[in-house]
C-alpha cells in the first residue's frame, strides 16, 4: 500500500494541470486573479504562454474560455466555486453548455471548509446549480489521487465539465495499487450489509470513519465513493439499495439539489428504500476554522455514525 498523504484537492488540481500540460499541448488555463489560491500558478510557472489572467471578471473569463474552445483549445477556467458557479452561472449556461463547448471549470474552495472566509465564500449550492444544466458533467474528487485522475478524465471528455475542489487538506483513501478512475462510475470502498453510506468529496473520509465507529458496535455499513455526481452511477446505487435496504448520503453541500437528491430520485424510481440526506441543511455557513465547522454542521464521522445508529 502507498504511503498515506494529506493534501487539499485544490493543490492536486494545480499539480495535475502542470503535469498534464506537456501531454496535452492544446490545454490552456485561465484564472480570475486567484492563481495563488486555486494553485493554477503552478501551471503558470511552467507554461506562462498558455496561462491567461482574466482579472476579477469571472463571467468574462467563461466567455473567453468558450471562445478558446471553439478554436480547438481545452480551457480550464479557474476560480472559487462561489464565483465560478454562482457569479458566472448565466455565461456557463448560455455560452458554454448550450453550444456544448469543451470548457472545463475548475472550482476550488467549495463547501463550508473554506472556513474563515465565511458564508459569502462558502458555496453550498454549486452542485445543485450545475446539475440543472443539460449536458454538464460534475466531478467531486475526495483526495489527491482522485483529483489528479479527475483532471485528466475531464480533458479526455468532450464537453463541459465542472470540477469541485476543496481547501482543507484530506487523507488519501484511494491508495490501492489497482485504483482506476472511470467517469460516471462509483467506487465501493467498504462492504456492508446493514446500511450504505454514499458519499462524495471530503465526506468520503468522514464516512469511512463512521463505518469504523459503527463496526465497533456491531453495525456493518457499506461505503461508496461517488466522484462523479453527474452522470450518477445508478447501477451501484440501486445495488446498494437492494442489498442493504437503507441509504445515507453524505456531502459538504446543501441537502437541497445535491448528491442526496440525485440518489433519492434514482432510488424512488428503481428500488424504493429509505434515504437519509446528510449535509448542510437549508442555511448559510459562517466564519470559523474548517475542522470546527464540520463539527458545527454535524458532518464528522462521529455525527454520521450517530445518525445511522439512531435510524437503525
């Protein structure tokens, strides 16, 4: 087994772009005055002629990326999730997704673990916004290995892709020698028969912790990592519903419009079982240390374990 590492997926994003720049000569990167924070500065230092600083003008950046895509480039338009998905939404919808252009949106600092930046920067609605756009692929990797793989998968996919990255450093859980990333396919990290946790992003690590805590109490829980929220791996979801009969979804996002609702819709149509959505309830975040915010919003492994025990 490879050594366990701890790294924020935004760092993995920047590193992957720099590494893949030599392999994909038509790869270009755009940023909106946040290259140091989004880590695209790593690409800038290696390929300055293929980096475009667009300033604090996210909507314009998306339009520039759309134009580049029509010329055969593979542009990665980068900014905080709040600005990429929120401020530039209309341009993404009409100028990128409607003509189905090959633009990749690198959205960093997603979720409440932006921490001290507070509610205005803690984007809890981006998955919901992007899910509603026809033809948009949504990738939400949980660790360094998966984030790097997601970037290359996005390059190889023809069409718009929204990639969600975090600020908080997380452990690497996809360290198996045979690890394989396939767009649209979930990964079962742990088997179980009593219930299933379907998680995405950094909630995958918290869900694995919850499963360990529950195992100590004799509760056997399956854990599934969903790195591709759209298109969702319906097969792995329905299989878990049939075999365990009880599902919990876990996401660092609003329970409205995110992974939980996507899973619930599939289950309702194909294999009706009870689904509990664990995430941020219908509220805004607030400023505070990232790890403490996970506790305050009941998104830790201990919280997930308590929720499952109460339901069982």
